[in-house]
C-alpha cells in the first residue's frame, strides 16, 4: 500500500513537468509569427528601400550639391514689380509747366534694406512745333516718391502739317530705393512753342533687392590674441 502511494507521489512532478513544457511550446508558437513580421525578405525590402548604388545616382552628396546649387540664404531674391498702362489719349497740350499724365503711376513696397530700381516709360505720341528744330522737344519727368528726377526729352519736334505719324520712344532711369513703400509717377514737364500728344503709354518698375551686408562687429583692444600683459 505504501509502495503504491510513493509511486503516485513520484508521478505527480513528472506530470507537472509535462504541463510546463507544453505551455512553453504553446508560447513559442504564438510568439514566432510576430517575430517573423519584424523582418523583411530581399524582395519586400527592395520595394520599400533604395539600395546604396541606386541612392548614389538619385541623391547628391553635400560637396557636389554645393558646387551645383547656391545656398538659399545667399540666393538672389526676386524683384518687386510695379506696372501701369494707358490707352486714353493725353493732349494735345501746349503747357509750359509740369503736369501729371493721368493714371501714369504705380505703387509698391520693398522689404530689402536697399533695392536697385529700373524704371522704364514707353509711349507713342507726337510733338509738333511751328518751327521744329533740335532745341524744340517735348520733355517728361519721372517722380520717385514725389521727387522729380529731372527733365528728359521724350520726343523731338516735327511740323504739324502734314499730320505727323506717332513716334514710339522709351526712357529708362535707374536708382536706389530704401525699405518701405514707394510711388513712381510720370509728368509731362512742359515746354514753350511745342504741342505734345500722347496716344498710349506703359510704365514698368523693377526693384531688385540688394543682398544684406553681414553685421560687422568692432574688435575691442582686449580682444586681440593673447590679451595684454601687465608688468
């Protein structure tokens, strides 16, 4: 009787060991699929990633890129443009004093500390005089922020008879504009013994931002190498 009880006690740990082993096998079976999903086959990886050889053909190294492209911080900024145009006839006018050509103006703003401006005024018209000559002409003047830049002869004088054919001419001026809002306008400057007629015109302004200069810091006397030694 005692021998049978002893055999039963010895068989219990074996059964427990078998249960533990079975549980371990079950855990390993459930874990293996999740581990397998964390790895890619060569075929799957080729669809997701680029090989080193192909990447060298698609992308530029930093040194090669610096030779081909300009850094964005130093690249030139696009110009600010102001435009105006008119087809309504101005004149005939025989005034000897300056007067604005209606709607011949444009306004814009520059964000750079300084900009190089190119102002172009084109028009088609006539300038007649009783006695045409090199000293007789019809002048205009361009105003930048209300300040006249000076008279410029726009059209030479011709005889009024027979009826003159309109002449196309262009005046170009340059200047420097500071940061802020600006207005460009055009006047007929006026002249004696001539009659001016403007058939159509175009006004164009391009302000090219100048690169900002780096801030220069003055060195103090104590900032030199090694400093000053006291005796």
